[in-house]
């Protein structure tokens, strides 16, 4: 998002010819540290849709696990610490934890203000679903 662009930490998934990729790479380098040539035109979008599908699924999984753990009585910071040093660790758990009070900088600790809204996630998951239908690939 905008924070990543300002910090220069975004990942860009780029589709197009080798020549076009080399031409735009210096421009993108000002906003991102990972600039990946994904192949032909459109392949950057394929990578983005698939990455956002992973994010949506992992965010839902972390939300459900955190809610279950707290409902069963474990301290959310203790649970997050265990997840983040075990096989469940992911960006949604260690950087953007959706449970309030676990990560001070996450939107969940600021009344869910700012950050990547559910309407954008719904859009991205819809794009992934549409792409899967077009490819006749069950997801």
C-alpha cells in the first residue's frame, strides 16, 4: 500500500517483454525492493491475484485461530507468539495480526482504521474466483 511505497518496500509483479521490464524497472525501484518479471503481459496480474488469494485465506485463518484461542482462554499475545515461532507463522500473524492489542501498528489495534479494507479484500478474492472459473481450476 501507500506505506510500503513510501518506505520503498513494495513487491512489484510485472508482466511484459524483457525490454519493457528493463525500461520500467528503475522507476519501480523507487517504490519497491522486490521487482519480479513474471513473464508475458498479464502474468504480473496473475501473480498478484494469486498472492492476494493467499493473503485472504491466511488473514481469515489467523482471525479464526486468534478468536478461538481467546475464547478458550489463552492470552492473545501468548498465542500470537506461539504461532509466530511455529508452523502457522505468516504475514497476517506476525505483521498485520487481526486481533486487537497484539501488534500496536496493525489496524486491529487502532479500531480497525486504516489499512487494507474488507471491501478491497472482497474485490481481490472475487478476481481470484473469476480467474479460477475462467481457467476451470477449482479453488
